[in-house]
C-alpha cells in the first residue's frame, strides 16, 4: 500500500514539493493580476484557483494510489467517453472568446479538451505496448494517427487551435518511445509542416495584398484547386504504390513516398484553411512580425514583451507591475501569466519558475527511462510531452517566439480544467515512480 510505512518511503516528495511551489507561485501571480491598485480590491480568481488546486491535489493522491496499469485496461472507455464529451461540448458548449470549448454546470465549468490530452496518452500507451513488436511497420501507424486526429479535428471545429496543436507532439513522442521507424516519423513531421506553412503563406499574401505577384502562388490561392491538385497527386501515388507492390521496383519508392507526403500535406492544409478562422491564422503570422497589426493581433505580444523587459533582474515587486496593474497586459491571469512573473519578480523570479518546471520535466524523463514496463514508460513520456509543450508554447508566446494560441501555463495559469489535468498527470507520475520498485 502507498500509505504504509514502506509505501510512504517510495513517494517522490521532491516532485510533490516542486509542483506545490509552482502552483503557489501561480496563485500569487493570479492574485496580483486580479488586484486593482486604485480601489485596493481583488477580483477573487485566486480563490477559485486555490479551490481547484485542493480538488486537484485530492485527484493527484487518488491517481498515485490506484495502480496505473488499470488505466490501460480502461483506456478505450476513457477515450470514448472523452470523445463524446468533446462532441457534446462542440455542439452545446458555452462560447467563450469565440471558442465553444467549455461545458457549463452552473457553479463551475469544465474544458473536456484538456482531459482529452491525457486520454490520448493513455490509449496510445496501451496500443503501443500491445503492438510493440510490429510498430516499425508503416501500417501500424494508422491506428495511432486516427486516435490522434479524431479529437484534433473536433477541437479545431470548436475552434481551439492552441489545444489541438499539442496532440501532434504527443503522437510523435510516444511513437518514438514506442519504437516507430524514424523515417516514418519524419514523414509525419513533413506532412504537418506542409499543412501549416501553406495556409499561412496564402493568408499572408492575402493580408498584404500580394495577389498577382507570383503566378505559382496565385495558382494555389484557390483552396478548391489546391484540393484537386493534391487529389491527383494522391492518385498517382497510389498507382505507383500498386506498381511497386507487384513489380518490386525499388526506384518506385522514390516516387510514391514523397508523393504521399506532399499530397497528404496539401490535403491537410486545405482542411486547416477551411477550419481556421481568419483571426487564428493572423495570430500565427503576427508572431513573426507584431508590427503587421500593432493595435490588433500584435498588441498582446508587444505588451507582453514590454512587461518582461521592464522587469529587469529582480523585478518591480509584488503588486507593482505597471503593465499588469494598469491594465495594458491582456489575459494576464491566464495566457500571459509568465509576463506578470517576469515584470514583478524579474529575470531572477522567472529563472526560479523555469528551474521548477525543469525539475518536473526532468522527473518525467527520468521516470520514462526507469520504468520497468513499456506502458509506464510510454505514460511518463506522454505526460512529460504534455507539460513540456504547454510550458514551451506559453512562455514562447509571452516572449514573442511563438504565436499567440491561448495555451495555459501548467500549474500557474488561471483555469481549473488545466490545473486538475496537470495534477492528475503528476499523480500518475508518482504512481509509476513508486511502483518501479515492485516489478
């Protein structure tokens, strides 16, 4: 038992302390972000965050006790339930900032897409454990890809690009740890790159009025024409593949493999072009050059960089950040909470927070290596990927090296669903670490 004298000695107290300290910093920063320096009152969001932390801590303890192997046994049930919740949310959810991603229950609301990330990790871990010997075959990647893209497309329909984009690194990381062929993974990366770059280029040219300046790009400006071209290319790829299957001519591989990558990339780009709202595509463009829209999409990045830069080495002090306290910094309790940390606590405070994050991620990697079973290693790597990319994208967004996607900073940003999902992740990590002595 975990709470026996022997079990208590196996708990990773350092990880628990690091997480509690990180959440405590977050609650302090949410208090500061919600403080009105004129009326000397607070909007009270920090109280809700504290309550969610208590619930999250209880869930963390619960997941640390229950054997994580049972998660694999119910992985399909968990996945299907979360998919149903996603569909219900997409149809009946409460709209918040143009996104229908929350289910409202009166006194509280939840964001099912947050928990879907963990649900995907669990079912991929179980599938890759079962198919460990065959995962090097290309056809074995079809099921993991479908398991990933189904929730992604539903979340994009909400639309919530920031949450959806996390599913790609989860898939790639877990396939890598699961033993998939590197060339297959590179193909997936290339498909994703084409799928993202093409819509951005077309949107940028439309935004700056560059139509007519390049015949080739003008030709592809029509997404329906782009779909036709990708379809023809896919047909050629399939024919070449069939010829290779029957004739075993090796040179045909040099045709159908690049053809499949390009055609699938172009088809996916058409889907993205149709699903993405204009403001979402412009957010991605603006991070490259905020001055393209300084009063619109670029405003958030500009104000965030001002806040971070003005903090200096030791910061302006708690409740003394001019950008955050005077209301210049938008979404300061959630998306740009790191900017509040850097402005009030400076480079030193930001470094302390990064050190805590670094330790948490290190424990995830260490657990993946030390786990005595494949399922545990895959769970740890998937959880580490969720946390790492949340941290990377959110902080990168705050300093202007990532597009503004609305992705929260785990353990720190205001938001109950993300905090509870993060605490559940830590509970599973504690479970894997404690039970590695049993196998």
